[in-house]
C-alpha cells in the first residue's frame, strides 16, 4: 500500500520538455481524495480529514476560498474504521459521522467557514490492534483504503532517568558551579518512528498575604528535540546550563508581578510525544531539502488517494523520587542554583506566610 509519487510540478516540467506534447491543465476531471487521520489512544474522539484535490480556470486563491471546491458533499462518502486484533481477527467496525465546525478551522488561504471532519468515538483504543480505514465514494463507486498500527509507549520504556531518580542538573564539590548532563534514553518498539521530548519545570507561584490571592500552579516547558527511532534506542543529553538559561529567558521577572511572594518548586517532569512509523516517514520525506536538488518525492499510505493515516500518542514521565518531608525530585545543588537565578524560586513556603523558603533537608 505504501508508495512514492512525484509531485504534479514534475509532471508539468516533463511535459514542457517535449516539443510535441501539449499540456491541458483542465483535462477530464479525476477524483483525488486527500486524507489525513491520526489515531491517538489518549483521545476519545477521533477525527479524519477528507478533502479532494481540485483545479480550475480561476485564480488558485479564489478557488481555495470556496469550500465546495475541496469538500465532499454530505452523503457523498461513507467512512468506516475497522479494528482487527493482534491475530488479525475482526473485532469491531466504527461508522464515522460527518461533522461540520465541531472543531473550528484556523484562518488561512482555504475557506474556514465550514470545517468538515469525519469522526468516531472510542475511549479505549487497543494498542495491540490494527485499524483499517475504508472510504467509499458512492458517486464514483470508488474505495480509498489505508491501515495503521497503534503506537504504544510506557514509562517503563524510559531507561534513564528512572522514576525513582533524583534529578541533578548542577554539580557540587569538587565541581561546584559546573552544569551536569542528564542522559535521557528510550527503547521504543518497532511501531514507533519518532519521539519528541519536553522537559518541564513545575512550580507554584505564591502571592503576598495582603493580596488575598491563591497560589497558581505553573510550569515552564523546555523543548529538548525530536529523534528518529524506528525501533532503535534513542538518547538525548540535556545540560543543566540549557535548563537554567531557558528559565532566565522565559520566566517573568518577579519585580514585574504585582503582589509576588515566591515560586515554590514542586517537581520536574517530562513529556514524550510519539509518532508511528507511517507518520514519521511522511514527516521525514516532507522535510525541506538541504541539497541543490529541490525536487523531492512525497509519501502517502493512502490507496487510491493521497495523505497519511497513522497513529500518535504521548506519555508523561513523573518521578516518584523524594520523601514526604522533601517531595521535590531535584537534588540540593540544583535547587540552590535555581534560587541563584533571581527568579524567586525556592523550596517550601515563603517567610511572608510564616515559614522559611530557603530550608533544605
């Protein structure tokens, strides 16, 4: 089902290279469905975008401004997703419903007055199953097919750091003042094509007693980057200096916040976003070319159409390290470095509330 197809521009270029061939851009109409669908086991509502390629005599921007040029009409398509278990045995079929503007479409070149999506509801997507998509165009008596496995990742797939590990981003004696490097490793299964990691510093922002304001939980998300996997072990190295520099640049200065008291550190965590192999290949082929040759093939796993049908998910890595008296999962040297940034970070409760903010065990 997977195939590579070269862009229409290449076909035009080939036509112009022949002096005996005339190109009629408005030749007999050919239906080309464009499909985008990503099943996420973390979601309950699952949406598939189905449009059609179009061409005409008018300006392309004018054509894109008319939704009838790229949306299939109500009743024109039947869309279903069928689940098969690990052994290939039929489990269940979902008949998708056509929704209009259930999710608003962002403004852009294409008309956003009617965002048409096809939807099915399933809160318990099985990570061990295969899901097959079938779109039937009743007018043309045409089937569009695809299938995907479901990506799955568990916290146990994260080799380091472990959930019981105290995170050290800054060194103490005899290397006081130097950043530490944190190794983050994941061993994914063969259905995972790409992983993206974000390191998260969580804290509660407190205000003075006179303000009457409650504390507000906040976080700073530090992107570490994505890496290709395709079943192989991947590793990121996060420097403590990267974390500190990012916080200095992205956390508001306390003097600019009315009634500010302090920022009480809670825990650091991580978020892993995972793409299936089909989606990862689609992204890889679609990346801009770094070579002189800018003509690149495009990727699709849609039979009788274009686009991608794949899977994605995410997990949250949360440490259980620490103790009831010291629940934060950072070591004391890292906390002291965070305090030195001048951003009001501390562990504990501010002295304005009757407790010492700077106490460490």
